[in-house]
């Protein structure tokens, strides 16, 4: 093996293996004569909604529109160079591309297209970092042409692509399962948070109109501030000054998910800093709510994180009359955080702040019914959490396999069938 690739591999620049060409757009784009045919016109959003294969587009070109764009053969790979930069996809439909994409004209037949797709996928982060200045940012075709591609013999390309495809299949099945569970959870929450579960197995029969919609007649509605012992924000002033390599976990927005807290990319405070910042020390049952990015996303602090600290998230400490899990369900629902986001309208950067949480209107069932409502969706939340963990594991596996297989660090046996990923 050489210093860079195995002896029987080649290392070539993309521009040596193909001609990197941009797409084109009919102008003026608003002219109706370009549209209404049967040939797809690929948009960036079509690619970001798809995985590996592009199977449909949202817009279609007329014959005149096709003549002003660039048609790409089915089975070829295109790469986005604008907005979402460096995202490859295999074209699976009759389609044209605009100048926000490049395609690889005269790409050698000795290159497996799925292998090519995975090679380009492995360069997405690098290409995204090469964006040039502009409103959306874009990528010069010469940067793509200069990429170096480690290229094994065709049978090994095919085997590598088959292995990575098997992982992708599991990832897609897991994503589909997550989507179904999210829909189920959302439907259950919509039903339970407005109709409840009743008492002793007897459903509610009387309802009333309220500031949060129609609810059981025996429920009340209060501001979150009235049913909380404290609502505050975690450390926001130069939190980096407290960071240490190991110590007390300090949870950030990145650690807050609707289905629980994660330990991914944790930051740490020293014991001394944690004591000094005691106001934002966490107790079991506290709620942590994301302020920006995915504003309103909320999780409950479990015993595992009791005594930890937090950074730039809203902390809500429910009073004794409130079940933390029920309140978390409400904040995460469209009824809950939807109140704040609706009030903020079309702001480019939406926020969920202490004042928003304090003014949040919350329906208050009896405490035992609150717990019953959470128990009704708890199993779905658990399954969703397991599926999300599984997705993260397989995504990490794919990343590691791409690093090893696409560089020749780990060789594959082309005579042996790939193992199924379970």
C-alpha cells in the first residue's frame, strides 16, 4: 500500500475522471411557457427532502423549458453547489438541473455510480466549508474538479457501494419508523391534551371553551408562571470561561430533544463553578426548553442529570400541582410552543424566552389525570426514543464505514457476499 491509497487503487482528481458542468435555467423564470410538461426540474428542496435517489420533483418543464436547461440521464449523479452545498444525489427520474447543481459529463463507465455518490457524500462537509460569499453562498466548479477521488477496481467499488447501501437501507427504514411514531404521538397528544382521559376510566362528557381551545369543563387554565416555583434561564454570560475537560455536565440546546435529554457533545463545568452557578443547578423534574434554533423544544430533567448545570436554555421548575411530564407534553405540542411561535409571526430568527414561558397558557387537569395522560403516550415516546438512538448509531456506523472503505484503510473481499445489517 502506498502512503495514500492501496497499490491497486488510483488517486485521480474529479476533473480528470469527468467534465464538471453546471446546470442552466430558462429565463425569465416566471414565464409560463417554460412549465407544465413531464420532465422534472430539480430544486435544492427536492434534494434535501430525498435520500440517495431523487424519485420526484415539485416542478416540471415544458419542451421549451427543457431546451433552456440541462437534462441529466437517469442513474447519473448530480451535486448541489448553492444554498445546501455539496449534497449529492442519484437522479432516478427524467429531469433537468439549474445552475445550482453540477453534473459529471463523460464520467468513466468504469466508475460505479453508487460508489461515486458515496465518494461525493464523504466530501459534503468539506465542500460546504468552501462556499463563496454571496446571498446564499455557492461553490465554484473548479473546487469540485480538484477533489481527489480514491478509486479501487470496479468489483471493489461495487462491493463497497453494496455494503454502504445495506446500511442506508436500515437508516431509511428507521427514519420511516420514526416518522410513523411521530405521527402517532402527535395524534395522541392532540386528542389527550384537549379531551383528557377522565377519571376512573370514565371519559369526560362536559366541555367548555377556553383560551387554549375546547377542554373538559373541570379543567382550569393558568399561565405557566402561576403553576411554577421558578422560571429562569441557564448560564448565558461567557459560559466558555467555565468549561473544563471533565466535571459536571452542563446541558445546552443540543442536548434537549422532545423525547429526552442526550449526552451528545456535552460540555462540563468544574465542581467549584457549578457551586458558584447554583441558581441554574438542575433538579429532577425541571423542564429545559430550547430558546433558539428549535425554539420551544422541551425535555424533563431525569435523576441522571440532577445536580448538573445548563447553558442558555429556559429552566422551568413546576409546582407541586403540576406533573413535569404532562407539562412537557403541553409545551412540546402545537398548543404549547405554537402559542409563542404564532405570536412571533414571520420573524427570521424565532426565540423562546423566559417571558414566553411565563405567559404560556396551560390547561390544568387534576394531578392524577395529568399523570394518566402522560402514561397513555409514554410507550410511544419510549419507542420513539429507541428508534432515534438506533438511527444515530447507524448514522455513526455509516460515517465510520465511509471513512474506512472509501480510502482503502479497510479492504473488502469481493468474492464474499456482504453481511446483512440487522
